[in-house]
C-alpha cells in the first residue's frame, strides 16, 4: 500500500470538509482519496473527533479502459498498467468504475473474475450480475478459464520450460513470498520463448517469458519468477530492476512492470471464447531495445 501524501491527527473537533477546504483538498474527497481512521470518506458529512487520523493519498495518472468484447454478460476489458482493477487508496477510479460508467450500470453489479495488479497491463474479465459471476467462477474452479501472460525478466529460468509449484503466502495482501505465512498452493506454467544477451558483463540476460497461471494467487507470477532467478523488469517489489543499460550505453527505464495479460479464454466446450489484448508498447519497445527478436513476441502468444 502506498504512503499518504498528507496525514493529520485532529487536535480539536471540526468538520472534515472544513479541514480539507483549509488545505485546498476538497477535490481529493470527490476522488475517493480521503480516509478517516483508515476508512474511505464517502459523500456524507463527517464530524472529526479529537484524535481522528485523516489521510489523503496521491492520485494515480489518468488512464482509460478499452472494452474488447462482450458475451452473455461477460465483458473483456483492456486494463492500462496505471489503473487499479478495484478502488484503492489512490481513489475510486478503477476498471470497475469506468466500466460501470460506460455500461450505465451500478458498479456493485460488476465483478472482476481475475485482478491485475497496478503496474500490470492487459485483458481481464468482468461479469455483470450474479448469474454470469457464478458461471465464470465455476468455470475458473474447473480449470476452463485459461490465461496467457507475456513478460520480460532479468535472468533466465531453467529449465527452459516447466512448472512452478511453490506455495505462496505473506504477512499482508500487498506482499507475498514463497512458503510465507499461511501459504496456499500455487501453480504456474512457464516457457522461455527467447533470450537477449546481457548488455553489460555483470548484468543478467533478459528473457521473454510466456506464463500461464493455473491458480490465481496474489502476485503469483511475479513471486514465482523472482523465486526462480528471473524477477520481472520494472517489478521493484520483488527484485526486478527499475532500469537497464542497452547495448549502445543508453539507460532504459521501466515505468511499469513488464508483465502483460495477452489473452483469456473461457466458455463451455463447443462455445469457447477468446479475447486478446495486444502487448503494450512499453514491453515491446523494451524487448527490442535490449536486443530481443521482435518476432519472438508472437511466439509468446501461441
């Protein structure tokens, strides 16, 4: 979780809006970025008691979803890396809120069948109503919802194809570790599609990975890759570099985690649906800049 931009402990009782008005932060409440004693402040009047803790979080960069397709109340959406799937401390703006506005429905009727972390881009499924939600959850439990991610890593896992089955747990929802506290089983199939040579003698080689999660634990792909010596580029939380030096000596910075949900497939036998989201420019450009073969990107999607 990010740290608050502003934090106050109230000395004397006063209305929340008065406190925000004094500091020019009224718009932060409308964005859903104001929390009182850890609870998001809604639109109703709030009287702050002495000792109340008020926190205001910074907004995320604006980003917009793209609706990729719809079938029987299941919506496939492209999520930009900067946008959360659900509301977080950066505010109410998220995939579900934007889709609710586009469909002109109440956001409470929408459910994200899988969630993509902030910093990760790609396609995800959102259902409308309980019937489609329960149907998709049953399909996911039966293994009929298939997903393919492409990623760039610092380091090349061995062997070149296989399964990562380390259980994942951790002290909080935001941080996971192999065999952490309350660990739950996790399973990822991986394939090294191609590698790019190290641009410095002491630097690891980069790899283009095709990743297929069998389970859906929090941060599963990121933790599994890191545990096998291949942290993802831009994933500083799990040991991935924030930048690398290219062959011509220029420094390549990563503004997002170079992990992209490329396609998802679901549906009953004989009525399968697949929706794809083209790998984002940030991933493609980084791969080419590091000396990777552009044609390998297509191979990662097969």
